């Protein structure tokens, strides 16, 4: 008798699936959120990198043109304007200019290092401070005119 009751109860419970969706969602949601925030963070990082590349290219083009009115400060101002228009902090970027006014046919090289902070992923991964930050670097070499 007891065996029949246990068998009937067991059979009835196996057919019920009311909590299945909630359990599946609880298992998949963290992975899905990590994926979504990873895509957002990658898109943001790509945008910053493209902005830095454009700023370096603009600075190198300004430095390479044979214009006596152009100074190192002019080159930095062009780079800062490009970065500022994208909402980046120009003060934290380290800009380097080599080969400026070295003569026609030589190369001018402009580099930039920008500290990039992971804002979306670091809370999920438990990263703080230096763990969630790295330098994005971009450089370009143009021939002096």
C-alpha cells in the first residue's frame, strides 16, 4: 500500500514542471549578462581605440606638413581636440612626438598611450583598480614633407 502511494506521488511530481523555467533562467542569466556586458565593453573599447587612432593620425599629419607655423603644441592641440570631441580625458593621455622637423624625407612618429578603464565587466569579474585598467596604445609614422 505504501509503495503504491509513493509510486503515485512520485509519478505525479515528475510530470509537474512549474519551476523548471525559473531554474533554467537562474542558471543561464549570469552567463547571458556576462556575454551582453562583454559585447558592450568591447564596443566601447573599440570606439576609444578608433578615436585614439584618429587623433594620432591627425597629429602626425599636422606634424608632417611643412608649415613653419606648426609647433609641438599645435600638434598636441589637434590631438586633444580630436580626443575631446569623443569625450575622452585629454590630460590622462601620454603623447609622444619624435622626428618633428627632422627634414624632408625623414619620418615623424606620433604615439599615444591612454589608460582605459573596464567599467562594465569589472564588477562581474570582481576586478578593482589596476586590475580593471590597461593602457591603449596607438602610433603612426608619416613622412615629413
